[in-house]
């Protein structure tokens, strides 16, 4: 692949081996031609959804060496820190400083999943959302605060209380969305599903139909924001849904 067609993904390595990012690598992308090559750089993690652990996970000096390998060895021309909790846990200013620190270290455009959620909501013109949070209560509270700092208010909220990323990964997300929207069927605002441990890219059409409204997921917004920084022109609706034309 040419060097300007590689997107680097920094992803916590916290147990599950079937994260959907692995299936979007160079071999899978080349089959359809609607994605660039995607290289995953693994960040060692125990997957614990606990504030101190997440703050340490998101430290620039922990992420930068793996990011540098993505840039200098794999040829990534843009990088996404694809960890929602590890990019919002310290608040909005912390998230921005994290991305800016990585940009300085790597020399390519960098964003994160948390910042991508705000960017996607801005692009779609939404300032109010509902939230289906896989995280425990305290981490969810920090996410609500982060969104508020970004000008986004949270209405209906459900906390699934998954202590580890591997627990989030095992959630039947289609059923969780169906249940949430059955209980909050009067809402028309976007439904946010954070946590990149939750595979959603192949389920976006189903999730949107079940919800009867826009559903934005962690991997969806991460991919979209990364492709934008790569200036990739073929935004695939099958992976991005409503964001494909945003």
C-alpha cells in the first residue's frame, strides 16, 4: 500500500482476540477497496475500568512508542487512540492535551475516540444525547462530565456496570440497545454506545433500526475521525452509517 493510505489505530490489548479492528487490517481492507490499510498498535492493558488505571493507560509516554512504530514502520499517516475511557477519563482539556502530545511525538494528525464522539455530534448538529454506558458508575459519571464540557447534555442514561473491557466485549449490544429504546421510546436524540471493546461496525444498520434513531458507537466514530484525518474520500456507509456523508 502507498504510505498515504495507512491509518494507525492505537488499541488496548486487554484480552479478547476478536476485536473488529483486527479484521479491518490491510488484507481485509484491500478486498473491497473502500478502506485504507489499517494497522493496529497494541497497548498493554489489564482492561480495568477504574479511573486511576485508565489515566495511566492514556499517558502520552505510554502511547507514543507504539504510535511511533505505526508511523515509522507501518507507514501510518494518521493515528487514532481508539480507547474511549482512556481518552475522556481526565476531562476535555486532558483529552485535547493527550491528542496534541501524541501529534507532537508522532508528527502526524492524531485524535481519540472521546474527541471523535464530540466531533461527530458537532458534524451532525446534535447537542443532546442518550447514553448506554458499558462502564461502572464512576467512569460513566466522568464520561457525562466530559460530554458536558464539550457542550453535549445527556438525557436518558443506563449504566451496564462492566468492570473490565472483556466484560463489555461480551455484552449482547443489539439486545442492550433494544431494551434501552423500549424503555425510552419517546426519545429522538442520538444514542451513544461508547467503549471500543464493543464490536458494532457490522451491526450499525441493525442498531439504528432497533433504536429508530441515530446510534453512534465508539468504533464507528473512531474510524470516521481517522479517515477524515487521512483525507480518505471513500467514506463507506456500511461502516459509518449516518457519518458517511457528514
